[in-house]
């Protein structure tokens, strides 16, 4: 049997707009009906490890995202939007449950949300209102708790479906017992150190690496640094975007689609047209090395940053293709399109990437751009917002009251809710703590208005340390004003202390 | 030119010659009893490699001995890397589940490693392998275990080197296996030492086997 090639798919997509003019199944109703209410579609696009600090919309000097800028022309841009976690698990869990990590407790690298949150996800709540729910992720960390929500997702597409190579078997072989199985698989496949398989790992590693090298050689013209990959998975963002276009045309209405794509997460394997785009010799002002850093050299950080920016440009190019498709097919007129991330990325103070307890702005400040159905002009929101706000906002859109357990607020300008000037938002990193007990090794940041307080607890040689920055006067967080602005610092500390019950509770 | 007649081994151990033309005769004259006889003889040819297998006791002892490094390594990895992380992230029953997956895989891996040894026993001359099966198979597995740990510690080479640069290492590994085999053949002391080790390790290995079987049950229960 012949398989659908990428070329066939593109041909199909080319004729889709004309089909959509006639076919009632592909042409969307202006707004889908639910009883006597009209429910819009919702598309959440998460680009993994996408820092707002590398987006020109937020003041970055390199033009990394021309397509996102086009999209923002008809959307609401949130300029002080923060993830509630510093890496995929906690950030995504907060987005999908509307709660902070101290509540859902997906605080470790591959942990899941507490059992009571299985029914507190965006999928469950909107599903109860008749939404068709689709979810996909390239990221195996996110797949752990998406798997927990599986019963509330109509179409949870396996990661391997959009991969060129994905040797992981847990998602389809141990569907019922995914989390323990994927942990075991991680150990068998030697994610990090040596494998628990004494003999079979060696031929496996050799075989998988051989296949990867072959794929890279076949696509070397298009991806000079290698194909986009995460550990043993190899994929093309182009495939994911093509698939998204097909799904957008074919899904029952109203739909909620949560699509979590890996680029610009490292490794930064950008497409050829983006490689070298930012070889401009720009050297950002160096920042002092942080005591909790890995002491990565400044030269390496500059190179990583450039490659990261190129990878963002690749993700943006593919987003541009999707944006054009949505615009041409009237999807933007019927759908809330949300572009965001799960966390950012750091290239400063001796820290590279996002596995760090240091919650500086490039790591936790992420893009949030929301296009309301039919929105034609750009709006800007400058008050601090958090990823936990997305769930209550979408619930309001669907006419569902905010649940009592939800810790987010309805986003200003999207809902009818006015901006809360004195709002505090938080970010928690507690990878080294047990998710069941007090989060004894943790960093918590609090942002209110122009000030940001960071509290480090439980780190050797950096225990119970506070840092405070004025984000208006010092957006690069170079001057720690914790000691000099005692009054504001104690106000923020008091706010943080209010959360200590949740941070220290046993679950 | 006349084709040499095959030699058949009867279950009783007698060796006799049977003409290959018997098949043709049976088919020409529709003499089904002859066909059945021929089939019987053919099946008796399977007895040749099967009879080259080690005895059940030898096979079991060797299998258990092979199980030890595989399970021990996986237990070490679980305790060293997995358990501290998992216990922070999962409830006890889920941690048991993860360990069960790892141990069940170790059982599968032991079987996968053991089968080629049986195959070698079938294809190599009896005095090369079958007659010293326990010592040779155990020795090869333990020597290989050391090599495979070395390979894992040099993971980057596996990931990036490709086949050609690895060839000298594969050659060195094969040479070391041959040297060990020669040593076992030449020195009865070495053979006795390995056999003695196998006997001493049986109790531990039996415990490992029980754990691994329990792990399989746990995996099944969790996925029902």
C-alpha cells in the first residue's frame, strides 16, 4: 500500500481552501453552537523553551520572529507573562490545570500531577461543555501527565506519529501504566548515564545512532546541524505543522487543540534558511556568574544564544505557514489562537539552557499572544500574568465559572476582567524536592508590579538567600536591591510567606 | 557424480545410512508409508542439532549464571540512579512498577543472551563447545559483561563513531573471547574454577530468577 508522502500532503493542503468553501465539514460555522450558547474553537500552540527575551515583540534586538509579529498585529500581546515553572513538567502542568506547582506537584523532571488533578484539567472542564479535545506533544515530559488526562482527551495522538524516528514503546505498549513504564524505559535507554540493560543497550545505541546519522545524512542539505531531535526521537516541525493544518480542517466543532511542539528547545538544529541568519557578531553585555551556575563560558553562551535565535527563526517560519493557512481558511475568525511556551531559556551568568534553579527573566518570562475570533487590531497588556491564568480565561470564554481550586485569574483584555494592578505571580522550581513532602529544596520567584523577589532555599552554600530586582529600572536583573529596599522586600516576603503553607505541605 | 549419502542419527544413538533417492521413489509411486518413513527420518535429522544441546541441568545452571551479571547490573543501576529519583516522584506501588519493568526486561535480556549460546552449542563441534558448555558459556558471558560495561562507559563512541572506527574494538573483543575459550580448553583448572563458581552462584541466581519472575507478574497485573 502506498503511503501519503509529504508532497501528497502539500498538494492536499493546496486544494483544502477551495474545498472548505463548499464542504460544510471543513468550512467552519462562525461560532459553534452548544445549546443556545456559541462556543469558539480553541487552539493552544506551545513552542517549548521559547523565551520572551528572544522575541522582538518584547524588545529583542534580533528579528527572530517576523511571523509572530504579523500574528500579533491582530492579537493581544501580554508583555509580562510568566511561566509557573522553569521546565516543561511544572510549566505545562500549571498551564493545563490553572494551578501552581505547589498545588499540582508536578515538580520533578518526569513527575505527574497529583491524582486529584486528573479531573481538573482544561480538557476535562471544556470537554464537559461539548468540546472535542485533541492533544499532541513532541516532549516526553509533557506526555507523562497528558497521559494522566487521557480519559478527557478525545484524540491524544502518540508522539511517534509525527516523528521520523521514535524508538520509545511505553506510549503504545504500556498505555495503562505509562508513567512507571516510561521511567523504566528512560533507565533502559540510558537517558543521562549508563543503561540498566547490560548487553542489549550497546547494540540498541549503535543501531539508533546509526539510523539517526543516516537520517541526518539524507537531510543534510536542509538541516546542516542535523534534524530536530530530542534524545532518540527525530522529527520535523514541518510534519507537525502539516498535520495540524489537516486536523484544523477536519476536527469536529467546537474543538480544543493543545499542540506542544519542541522547537526551539535544544538541540538547536535549525533549518538551512535560518542557519547563519544571526551571524551579526553581537555580544550581549556579560553578567556576573551566579553561585548556582554551571559556569559555562561566555564564548559558549554567545554561540548557544545565536544558534537558539536561529532555531526560533525556524519555529517562527513554520508558525508563519500555519498562520497563513488559518488566515486563508477563516480559522482565525472562529478560533481563539494562543501562542505561548512552557518556559524560557538562559544564556547568561554561566548558565545555559533551563535546567537550573536560577529563575531569571529569560527563563521564566515567556510569550503569550492570544488572537480572539475576528480580532483585527493589536492590543497590549503590561500587567504581570501567569500561565495559570489561561485555564480560567478559556473557561470564561466557554461560559464556565472559575473553579474554586483554580489559582489563576481571567486574563485582562481577553475576558471581561479588568487588569489587576497589584497582582502577584509566582514561579517555582523544586526539581530536587520530593513532590509528596515539603518542597525543601526550591527556588520561588514572585513578581508584583515592577519588583521581583527570588528566594533560594536548601542549596548548599546558597541556602535561604533572597535576591530582589526592579524590572523597570533594571530589566537585566543586574542590581540586587534586596538589602537596599527593605520596605518593599518585606512586603514581598510577606506575600511569599503566605504561600509557605502550600509549599511545605505533605500530600 | 554420485551425491554422498546423508547420515542419520536414530533416537537410540545408532547411525545408519539412508539413500536420499527414497524421497523420489515415494513421490513417484504414491507410496505414502514410504513418505511417512521419510518424514520420520527427516525429523530424526533435527535430533542431530537438538542432541548437541547441553543437558537440561547444564542449560539451567548456565542460564542462572548468565542471569546474575544482567540482573545485578540492573539492580545496581536502579539503586544508583533510578530509585532516588523515582522515590521523589512516585508512590511506592508505582516505584515497584518501575523496578518490575526493569527486572522483567533483565529476564528477557538474559534469555536473549542465552539463546545464542545454545545456538553455538548446536553448530560448533561437540568438543569445542558442548562438552565444556557450562564453563565456556559462563566465561563468555562474564567476559562480555565486562566489555559491555566498558562500552557503556564510552557511550559517545557508540553514538558517534560509526561502524568502521569500532571494528578494532569488536576485533579485540572477539579475540579476548577466543583467548578465554582456548584457556578453558587447555586448562582444566580454569574450567573447574568456573564450574565451581557456577555452583556457588546458583542460590543467588535462583533468588534473582524468582524476583524477575515476580516482576513479570507485577508488570502483567499493572497492565491488565
